[in-house]
């Protein structure tokens, strides 16, 4: 899966994208967030408070219970502030 | 329906965009222009977006507006990159036969752009940059349009 | 507050009018442009007004908008004389710090222009002229703004 | 008083303005409308159905019960259709 980060999420994790292999343990977005939280550091800061995070799967707004599949594009970002 | 959606660094001209929407059955064009508002020592904004998703999400927002009101044309232009005080950020223009549909769709599109389209703003003050916090008033504005 | 009210034969440019309203604290400009809508063999409109009262009545409408919303500028341009299909008839542009006030005041001003400002339209079809009937839907639109 | 007519009211009465002296019998707009109705012809057509007429006194929207004074500007016209 291709994982993307935007705005302060990108700044805190220190990268704009990375590839994470889809495994049976990563059934949902919530599972992926838990994996990233365990990395600590900037990831720990970002994923310790999921209420401040938004997620899109394959460029559609999604939630923690959205089911993941191999080849998915998963993006984490703050609530949007355009317009 | 005419549909012009652009994410761009370049500025836009409102008159030109209205002209591009004007066809024979158009009696009403409502527009909204958002600008970088000065005050509180703000000098500039920098806008980041999610390429690909932005265009798709705006497309979905326009589909929704088209399903709700009889529209003849919609233009959405959202600029990205660094914009100083007074510069235009966003344009929403809606053409319709009658003013009610044009006004409602224009306001609906702005409210949804603010809460659904993946853009993020950074503010510059005294050379320091800071991410703009999401406003709950924007969520409230968007929630008015929810079908019950 | 900037206040530009013009009754004129000449056309107008929406971009120029927005630029004239744009000051440092302006973050939002909502506009409405009304055009001569084609269809049903309509070829042209001729607009007559009550000189003197028109300007005063529009002034009162703008006063009322200013008392209801925090506005930074209002432009109202209404053309008179003969206008063919596709020509602009009316512009309402409202500048404010935030979009809610700009949208509401713009729609309010249009609704009140339609029901209070002394203009009358004649339609031309096949070379024959006919006065446009007042629409009760315009009264209903204006009545939404009545304070209870 | 200066009396003004607009749109189809002007066309039916055949003039855009005229002067009518204010007399004690012309206390209100309604009294003036009754006087004009009596003239018949185009005036009769216009003033026989007051529901289709609007009036302004001194450039302010008024009603049939608005009291008139010498020097007033009184305008009769159809419901407005601008914008």
C-alpha cells in the first residue's frame, strides 16, 4: 500500500509518502494507525490522537474501520482548511 | 452542464470566468471570491493540497450540487502555493436560469469546499509559519445542507 | 463602508467592481449578476425606472443590509434602457471579512431590489413589447428576510 | 402636487406627469385615486383596480391611507419588476 502524509502530519512524520506491505494484521485503517503509533517519535505524536487526524483511502474520505486491501492508497492528514 | 474545475498557482479573472459560463438560458450568475485577509500581522498564506483527490472530491461536490439544483454551469478555481495579503485564493461561480438556484449552489459549494476538499493552509506572521486550525463553524455551515 | 450605487445605461465589469471593494480586511466577496435570459422568442428587455426614488430606495436597502451584517463594501449597479439577450442587467457585490455575511447580504439585496426598487421591465418578442408581470415568488423570496 | 406615472400606468393615462392642486378634499392617496378614476378613459382603466397599483409619496413607498400635503410628489406605478 502507498501511504501519503499531508500538512503537519507530513512534517511530523518527516516524509510525504512511504510503502507499507498489506498483511492480514492490517485489516483496517485503525490497524495501520496502531502500527504507525508504535514507531514512536513523530509518528507517535501524530497517531496518539486520532481525533485530530483524517484519512482517505483511494482518494475517498474514510474512517478507522475502513477495510484495507493490497495496492490501496492511504492518506493521513489534518482536517481540511482550504477555501 | 458546463463544468470548469482548476487547481492552479495562477491568478484568475472573475469576469472572464463568468463570461465562460454565460449561455443563452443563463439569467443568473452567483460568484464567491475568497481572498487572503490582512490583519493580525498576517503577511501570506501557503496552500498545500492532495493532487488527484482534490479534483475527484471537488467533482463529487459539484455532482451533488447538480443533483440538488437546476444549474447551467459551475466553475471552481482554487489556487495553491504562496499567496500574499489581498490575493485571490478561491472562486466559485454558478450559472442558472434563476437566482435562487445560483445563490444556493454557490454557498453550498463553498461550504463543502471548506470541509471536504483536501487543502491545508499555512499562515505566515513575522517570518514564522503556522498551520491554520480547522474551524468548527465551517462544519456547522456545511451541516446545514445535510438531507434529513 | 464603501458604497457604490449606480443606475446607468452603460455595461459594467465584475472584476473591476470586485477590485474596487477589495480592502485589507476583506476576505470574501459575493456577487450576483443578472442577465437577459433568452428563450420563448425573447429578443430584448427595456428597463424604465423612477429617477430619484430608485437611488433613495436602494440606499435604504443597503442601510438595512449594513445594519444586519458586518459588511465592508456594497456595490449595486442596475442598468436601464434597452438590453438584448445575454446582456448584463444588474450587479450586486458585497465584501466582508467572512463569507456568511457576504452571501446573506448579497441575496438579501437582490431579493429587496426585486421587490422594492422602482424598475419596470418590458419584454420584446417578434417586435412586440409587453410589460413583465410582477412575480409572487419574488415577494416570497423577500419575505424570508422579514424580522419576526 | 406633482403626480408621476410609470410603466403601463404612464402609457394608459397618456402622460408621465401632471400637476394637481392639493385641496381639502384630497386628504389621502385614496382620495386622489378616486378623483383620477372619475376622469374615465385610461385613468378609469388604471384606477378601477387599485390592487394592481403601487404608490409612492415623496419617493417613499406609501399606501391608500397616506395623508397628502401641498407640494407632495405622488407617483403611481405597477408592482416593480427590476433586477
